[in-house]
């Protein structure tokens, strides 16, 4: 989810540049509040197939560490 105030065109260009291969959506303050608020960019949520938030990560994290969390949710 992007909260970019410049709008979806900027987000689309970013996704194309970095070859993001998963769905991105635009959010607003109400959506951010529904997720418990976001004070850091990036904030990443790992959401399972049932829609439950399984992990919340603020800032960056090593790929290998986060990949283990993703694989655990996919099992």
C-alpha cells in the first residue's frame, strides 16, 4: 500500500522501475489508521491468506531474514 501524496502515477512508475511483481494499492490516512497507524516509511505488513496481519516491520530488514518470515507464513 502506498501513501504517496503524489498519486498513483508515481507509484506505478516506481513499481515498473523496480520490477515489483505483486499488487500495490493506494491508501489514505483512514486506511493507515485501520492498520494501527504508520509512523515510519517503509512499514511492511505480512498478511496471510486469511487476511490476518502476521508481521509488521518498520524500516528495512535483511532480505534473508524477512524471506524466512514469509516462508513460515506460506507453510
